C-alpha cells in the first residue's frame, strides 16, 4: 500500500499539481477556472470508466483465482482485460487531475488573491481534493492487487 500511495502522490504532483501551476502561470486565475470547467464531466462518464476498471479487476481476479483453464479463449480474454484496463485507467487519470487541481488551488488562491481568500471555502476545496486522492489510492491499489502486485 505504501508503494501505491507513493506512486500516486508522484503522479498527482506531475499530472495535477504541476499542470495546475503551469496553467496559472500562463493566464492567472482565469486559466484555472477554465481548467476546472474542462475537468467537469457527467457522472455517466465516471460510472462508465469505473465499470471498465471494475471489469478489468474482476476478470484478472477470476484468472488468478481459477487459473487460465477458465478461459476457453485465453488470448481473447487477456486482450479484453487489457482493453478494460486501458479504458478504466482514464478514470484514474481524471482522479489524478482533479486531486491535483483541488489540492493546489487553495494555496494559489491564498498567495495570489489574499483579499478574497475564504478559509472555509479553501478548506472545503482541499478536503474534496484529499477525498479524491484517497479514492484514487483505493482504486489504484485494487487495480494493482488484481494484477498480482
């Protein structure tokens, strides 16, 4: 679990925090607002990505538990696992980006616009980011365990 937390922390720092700082340096808070709106997606998309990640995890678990003998078409099933995981990994990418944005924005807000800084709202945003990070670590851990990691 420590390894998953470390890897996800690094990935969130690179794909979320660093990208948020780059966007802020380009055009300030307006750029961050457009970035946050770009990440917004419907719950249907999130549930679909979660379903594909779940299918990858379940199919790997079946293969590991019951062996390759349960697959009559072994190559096709392994191919399907890879496809499910590839699609499901989109969910992990979205979670990384959302975590990075929501963890970084309160700090940028505090230092860049301290006149309008609202500690309650900033704390709420930060807590949401930490909740997304915890969910990301959990999904990543399940995904890693299903691979035999």
